[in-house]
């Protein structure tokens, strides 16, 4: 087969490269009395249905399935009666050098591979996986994007279909959006009415088209050729075990591989004994495990790499197909008509019950009629997924499809996806990490039995065993294991709630917890190993990003202490020193300094008593922050961010200024040189190009006693009553109130200047500055707002409103007075005197 650089059209391809007789011979070569090479599209109900019919008609003697051979011991658990799909086999490998790789092999009820394995169990015939082991696939593949932090890859990746130019051209000519709709158009909806041989020939032709675009170099680079060579060797081995007169060996392979297998088997028969060999690479750890899976993770729309979009829709189709097959009822159109109607009905019910969106019966009927009409117009015997979704868009959405229709489309996509969650059979072999976590949790008196959500309160300041429990729970959170949620208590990483002495957690050990622990096994065999590996990977990412984010490095240091990884502190401290020196963002370096100070003060519960370098690193971060703040105040571009108000960047810098002031007042900040801060604040007050930051510096100096009332009042009048543009004047006021809100009622000149400024402004200017004015007073508490209101009222000669809340009045008296007021108002309106009573309620 050749691989042209510029492929011809599909018709020319069928005539020249893949002529019809050639395609017919290819399909026939897949079916023989000795061997059936059954080509499938992973998670295809059509392929599963035809495979089910093949088992009933041919009585195979052995079943072979594409998938790593190391998965074979898991077949009994995978096909056990207690096992409920969707499920997945999770595999991982840790190679020398610390490279970690992980992958998933998912199954659902209509996966042809799972159906074949279940049929083999029912018939009592041998079954095995025949692909290269995951480690071998890694060795043959030139590049990997399957690290555990990437979410792992799929071992059923079908990228060759997505990238095929021939299939894209065929989809375009068939009026389909993409190869997914093309597949459902050509295979899923006609499958129930096709003979087995015709179905196999059609799938073979489709997959041959996809393969026509793939060059030998590409297939060698991604490991496809090596995998196919290995599968061919195992198929021949299985054939050698077959006795004369037995049924055929059935090999269930992805169609992309199946179409190449007849020629490869013939070649291998001439070169017996050859098996693909890869350069030896040390494997530190590798394992496979069966875990529960979900339709949400399986759906291509959620980023899944293999399978068919909307697994819930195809589960609905599969269930109806099985119902009709058992009843012996023919009629491929009826299955899809029932699926479309039930989907539209359930969607209408969900929209009404969960979202308050009414879908009247005429709209439902119109949607059903439109789905049938679209299918007929597009040459289909029954609706496919896109026909139903188009009908929903047309009949269920009122208004713009991208505005009002978003909720409806999201609900439809969720329904098409499905919410099914699988169940793995009990008693399966679990990786060491699962057992290690269970043993540690039991030693710490955490209850892992079923029984709903439990609660635990940890006194981390006084009890060492509670600190150990806290580290376990934080470690599981780092590994993204759904087990526990901290509902209250100090957050040493974010710097919140540090006045609290206890941590409050809610936890529950569920099947999802165990599944996530299996997936986290790629990081280590024990919880400390796994947590340390995941933490080390985070540190490496910080280092790879240039170690220029001091706040992130300080957060990593705090997280390491929370996790109990004190052995990592020297490395993290070195990274933190490097980040402080390299970071040019004043607010981030300030955040780092504050985090270091909090960590030093909390060294007792975090057991970081040996981090003696912290005060030195704190001093370096503090001095670096002062230097950057001073440089920012001297930079003419320092006021360029956003408007003269400064935008988010200046908000962050103003906040950093106040955090530095708080740092100096803390226990850890007592050893710092306060003169550096006050000199910097004076410099910012006099020279910073941003009016907001000049105001923030003025407030800091006023609160610290370095700026008296007269000087602050003079500066305030200069900004508010001078020649500055109104937005800049308001920015100064906002900065001042952000750092010294007490000035609003302690400094009469402030409200007088604001009053004069507002009196001078035309209405358009006032409306333009109103958002900034609101922000200036937004942080005030209700009590502070009341004090300001009283001062403003006094400024205009207003009198006190007196007591606003009268506790001596009962609710009944209040209601009676309100009723009397309403009666008087009604009487005045009837006499034409409604205006007379206005303002006298």
C-alpha cells in the first residue's frame, strides 16, 4: 500500500488504491473456519451486536482480545457476575530515572472486547489479552504524554481515525460533521439489519481508509507496528493450540490493526519464532488493577481519547438492541425511534424538575417529529445522536441558542453522556498503596466501614497522633483521592484561619476512594512514598518554570511542612531563596515573606522546629520586597496599569503594602528593620506615579503615626480640590481608605474635601466616577458606614434620625400601624389627594 502526500478523493481511492474487489477480498480474509479476525471500533454497539451474533453462529474455541497480555489474570474479576460496567483496567509503570507513566483500558457493556470476554466465560473457553505489555509499548513508542499528572492516556486511542483525511473527505461528502457522526451514520444505525459478513467487510473498508493516510514511519514511531507484530505472534501461538475440529479462534482487534493482520500473519508464518524486542530499560515498579469507571470519564466530550461520543446514548441503544434481540423482533428503525423518544421525554422531565424550564407536550412532539424527519432527510433509517441534538436545539430552546439555550444544551449533553458508575467485584487484588493507606487509617482510628460521612476534630497543636492524622488526610488530598474534606481550621498554605487551634474534617471511604488510590499507585507503594513523589513533581515544575514565583515557592514550603515532608525542607528552602532573588513582582515577594513568617510562627504544630534558616530567608524576602516596592514607586510606568486607579495590579500592590505593615507587627517580624518599610512608604507617598498607591501609602503612614492630621488633610485637599482629573482624585481616596479607613470619621477634612469635590462635578463626571467611589467605601462595615453617614448628615446640618430600632413595639402593633397607614393612603387616593401624603409615611 502506498502513502500519497496529496490523497485523491474517496471515489478515486476506492478505484485506484483500495478497489472494490480488493476490499471484498480483505473482508473475506478476516473470516475463516480456523481464525476470525473481528475488526471493531472500541465501544461500538454495532460491533458488539455483530460479535454477539458471531458467537452464537460459530462457537469459537478461544477468544483473544487486543490489550496488554499482563491484563489476562484480571479477566475473571472483569467478567465476574458482580462486576458492573463501566470499568477500567488501570496500568502504570515507573522506569529508571523516575519516569512515571499510566494508562487506562475502559470497558462498558457494549464494548466488543468486554462482550467477547463475557461470552468466553459463559462458554467456558479460554480467553486472553494479546497485545504488548504497557512497559513494552512505552519502549517502542517514540514519545509519551501519559504522565500521571496528565490524567493518563487511553490504551484504546483512536487518533488515526480522527486524523484521516480520507475519512474527513468521506464525512464531508456524506453530509456528516465529523468521523463520529460518519461512523454512526454508516455503521451504528444500519447494523441490526446487516449480515455478519457484510458488516465485517464494511468495517474493514472503513479502517483501511483510515490506515491509508498513515505512513510506515508514523506507525513505527508510535509503536503501532511493534504492537501488531506482537499480537500476530500471540495469535499464531493460540492457533497452534487449536485442535482439529474445534471452533475458530476469535481475535477481537481494533479495526485499524485487524486490516493489517492477514498479511502480517502470512509473513510471520514464513519467519516463525520472531518476537518484537525493545532495548532493555529498568522497571522500578509496574502493576495493573481493575477499577470502577464512569460514563463521565468515558465521554469523548470530556476529553476521553477513545470511544464514541455520548456513552449514555449508546447505552440506551444497546439496551434496546438487546431487548429486541431477545424478543426476536426485527426492525432497526424502531430501536432508534424508541431511543430518540425516550431521550426527548427524559430531557423534558429533567428540565422541568431540576431547572424549572417547562417543555410543553407540543414542543416534545415537534422535537420527535423533527428528529425522525432529519434522519429521513439524511438518508438514515432512524435518528442518530446528532439528529436528536439538532431537534432539541430547534424545539426546546426559546431565544438565542448560545444564551438562553445554554442550559438546555448542557442538560441534553449530560443526558447523552449518562451518569452510570461501574462497580468492581470485591476481593480483587489491590496495589500495595491501597493496603498501606487502609492500615495507616485504621491505626489512626479512622473508620473505613460503610456508613456515610463521618467527622473528626484534630487538635494539631497539642496531640502528636492528631498531627499524624492531619498529614495523612492532607497527603490524600494532594494525591487527589476523594476521601476527606477539611471544613474548618487553620490553612497554613493559604494563610487563612490561623487563629484556630483545631482542624475539622469530614470523611468517607467509598469505592471511588479505592479506585483513586489504585490510580495514585504510580507515585509509590506506600503513602509516604506516593506523597513525596507527587510533591517532588510539583517542586520540579516550579523549578522548570524558572523558579521566578516566590509566592508559589513559599506555598510549596508550607505545604511540605503540612504534609510532614521535613526531609525536603533544605531543597525547598534553596528553591525559595532562588525564587525570592529572581522574582520581580513586589506583591508576590511580599506574599512569600508573609508566608514564611506564618510558617515560623506555626512551627510547633507543623513540627518544623529544625527549619532554623527561616528567619534568614524571611529577612531576605522582606528586604527584596522593600527594594521592589521602592523601585516601583520610582518607575514612571508604575502607574500605567489600567486606569489611573490602577486596576487589579495596583490593588494587589496596595494590599501588599498593608501586608508588609502587618508583618512588622507580628512576632516573626520583630527582628526586621522597620525603618526600611517606613522609608519606602514615605517614598511611595511622595513619588509613586499611581494616585491609588500614593493614597495607600498615605494611609499606612497616617496609621503608623508618621503622617499627622494636618499633613494628611493637606495632601487630601491637594488631590481632591486641585487640578487632578476626577478619576485620579477618586483613586487617591480609594487607596487612602483601603489602608486607613478610620480617616473617614477621624479626619473632618476628608469628608469636607469629598463634599466639595462632589459639589463641583457635573452629573456626567459624577456618574463616570461613581464605580470607583463605591469601591472606595465598599470595605466599610455597617457600623463604620453609620458613623460616616452621621458625619455627612452633620456636615449638611441634618439632624439625627434617632433610634431606628424600637424593641418595645410588638409585631402585632407594627402590623396594625402598617395596615392603618395603608388605609389612610387608600383614602387619600380615593379623594384625589395622593400627592398630599407623599413623603409622610
